[in-house]
């Protein structure tokens, strides 16, 4: 089963494309060309060797399960797609996500394809939306041809409650705004991630000053001992103007704020907090984002004020 997948900026580390082999997009030469250029996700029940039928891959041995695979994500299939398979050459993996919590959650799963020597060839990230409490959902991920793949493993699993899931596009939430983070920049220990707010509703949306941020650990519990600062000047003076201002976003307009920190590690225990709970203004519904806050032992997160994003173009 193909997992649903949200459009979020820069969510791929490697080539990740999902599609059904044989999708009806045309006829004759065009259809044949499209089929040959389209990756084909595994069906989970493929057992015949490559070349016998269009869209049939070679089945590769599944590596021994371990780590995250024993609890939330289990890899169920690994396949190689040759040039004569009817699909774009590459590799794919089937996996299952099991939600053992008591509320529906959206998962972001990163699988790593490995070579025979154990080296990394490509990591591929897939979002699996709205997995019900106690439910198991099947999904597939496809990576481009980058060498001989002999194994795949779970690199990272992140989950957020459906009620707090961030969105960058698609149906407009009841709040009337999309809220999400980008992949950010990192240089010499300085981290900066953009927090984005886009008005997808039909009415103007007002923000003033700073978003409210709560730092959360892997279990979605609040992390104590981290100072959330209004402004980024104490983190770095080169991150722009932090002057708070009132903004009115018309439908289709957007704003952004910067989350900044340093991952310096000295004495004490380093803090790695994957999640942040965001309220774009006081009283707003919370949205959980995944900025991967590797705060080191600094204990500080700078939060910039909202600024108009004139580069935003509504999907």
C-alpha cells in the first residue's frame, strides 16, 4: 500500500519518488516511456525474479531486525529494480509502521540503503500519515540507483500526534494556517532553522512578536533546563533583525521566524530534543514540528520574531 505523502520543503536525503508502475497517463510510445522512467514501489508480495514481467524486481534478503524495527517500524521487503523490470532502475523497501500509542500519529521514517561493505549509499525519508492507535500500516520507499544495495536499516523514526501534525500544503487546517519548519543551515556549530507560517484560509491572520516554543524530547515530554530566548542575538548577531512587529497576513501570504542554537558540548549532559511544540500566537492551537534540536550543553534556544516572507508562493 502506498503511504500518503505531504509536500514539505527538502524532506529527502537521497532520491525518493513514489509511483505506481503502469499508471494510465497516456498511450503508445509515451506510455511506454513514462513506465520506463517511473519508479515502482514494491507490492510486498513480489517473489519472481526480475525480467519475467514488467514491474517485477529482484528480491533481496532482508537484514536482521534490530533497534527501532522491533518496536515501531519493521522492514518487510528489499528489492532491486533492473533496467528490464519496466521501472526506473533503483532499489526499494517495504516496511510496516505500528502505532502502539493511544492516539493517532503521523510518522516520518528514514531508511538507509547500504552496500555490501556496510557503507551508506542513500537515505530515503517517507511520511506515513494518520496511523491509528494500535494500528499497523504498510508503506514503501524507493531510492535511486546509486550502486549495489545489499541491506537496508531503519535510520530514524519520528512521530507526532495527528491533532498537532504540521503541514506545508494540502487541505487547510481549521486554524487557517500551515505551520512547518525547513531543514535549516548548520555551520561551525551554529544551527538555524526556519519556522514558517502560511495563511491558507479566507480571512486575514494576525501575528505579533514571537512564536511560543516548547522543547520536547523523543517521548514528547517537555525538556527541563533549556532557556527559550526571545530573539536570536544571544546566539548569533548575524541572523537578522529581531525587532518584533505586528503583521497581518492576507490569504496566500506568509511569515517566518528563526530558531537558532549552538551545539557546543562542554561539561554536562548534551541535550538532543527532536521536537518543538509551537503556538504561532497566544491561545493558538499547538503544532508539533521536528527541528532536531541538538543543543549540546548550551541550554539555550533563540526564537526570532515573525517577519513577512515575501518569497512565499502559495501552492
